[in-house]
């Protein structure tokens, strides 16, 4: 259960009141759902990807999401240009490492982006995060390998590894799965909200990335790296986290709870997808704070 301290309610309120523009360069498989998720929490999506316009659009955006799913030559150029512009304008950037376990092309491009740019959050499933850390991984396609799953036996190691990676890249690391692992240089959290039905609909991982990007402007406006974000009654008061971590925690908890609620009223993947969007839209602070299952390491 999350305590109702400065943090989650304020980020949500800021997002609804300011309607930040979120520029997404993402894959066409999930572009529609990512846009609707951003709208559902009160932000505004723009899904521009032509190399000749992405710099201009990024300049007037409040956050940038780069998603490596379904990579093309044009998107590679666009991502590089948009990232450079966002860094120059101090605009928060989320990088979603979709499919880096699939091919050398994606791994090489991800490595290039991580070495050249500055990110608020890097996200992927656990196998994709291992690949980004240049550790052994077992991903198949865009799915995490079962051998890489977070478990009671290995979660302490994963949390420490994520903290080291976050410190090395100076960002928040967000590994999504049955348990979501979110870490910055000083903290690591496991979020246990969610439902198996989320894996039966394509693009839910991308949607979590879009939600995180939508919350980055509000989180940045409210918190700094030395700011206070009270996340849970089981966490010591005045836990310090980065604004990227605050946004990632909120997005992971909101999506997980929405998945649980949607599964209760849906009959299959079609109705679940619709119910999921509705639950994200209708989420209250009270529901979110009451149902959140969060653990700090």
C-alpha cells in the first residue's frame, strides 16, 4: 500500500492539468495503443517519425520516448536526431529496448544510443536489460527468456545489477515482467502488481513505456535527484529517488493494477484490451494507493 504523501497524486494531477506533449518514435504494432494510453492519463501524444521533422517536434515536446521495436533505417536516423535535440533542450528521454535480444542490429544501435545520449529511463524486459548490461541473456524474439525471470532466489542479485547499470548510465533502469524491477543508483524496487492477461495482448510493454514517458514531465517538475518521494509505508520515510524512478514506479503500479481490474471484467484478449484502457483512464488515487504492491531492496 502506498502512503498518500507528496509523490504519486501530485504527478498525476500535474499530468492532467498541464497536458504535456509526449513525442513517441515507436513501432507501428503498438503506436495506436501507446497514443491512447498517453491520452488516458491526460497527456498528449504525437507519433512523428520522419527524419526531416523530428527535431522540430522534439523541441516543443515535454518528453521523448524512443522504442526500438520494428526498427527501420528511417527510424534509426529519426531517433538519433530526436535524442540529440532532447538532450540539448534538457527534455526527459525514455529508451525502450524492445527486441535487443533479437538481432545484432538492435544491440549495436542500442549501444550507440546509450553511449552518445543521456536518458532519464531505459526500459525493457529482464532479458533486454541483461543484454544492455552486456550480461548473458536468454530472450527469444521480443519476449524474456524463462531462465532470466526474477525470482526470490535471484532478486537481490538483479536489484544490485540494476543499481550498478543505473549508476553507470546515470538513469533509471526499468525491467518489466511478472515482477517489475525499477532501480536508480541508490534504490531498487520490485512491483508485484499485474495479471497474466497482460501478456496475452500485444504491446502492453510498450504501453508501460508510454505511460512512463507521459509521467516524466510531471515527475521532473515536482522532484529532483535530491528530492523526496515517499513510495510505500514499508519504506523508510524520505526515501530519495530520481524523477525517472518516480515516473517509472507510478507507471508500473498503474498498469499492473489496471491489468488486475480489467481481467476481472473481461472475457478474452479483445475485451481485456478495451477494459485495460478504461481502467487506466478511470484510476483514482485511492485505488492506486490502496492496491499498490511495492517492495524496496
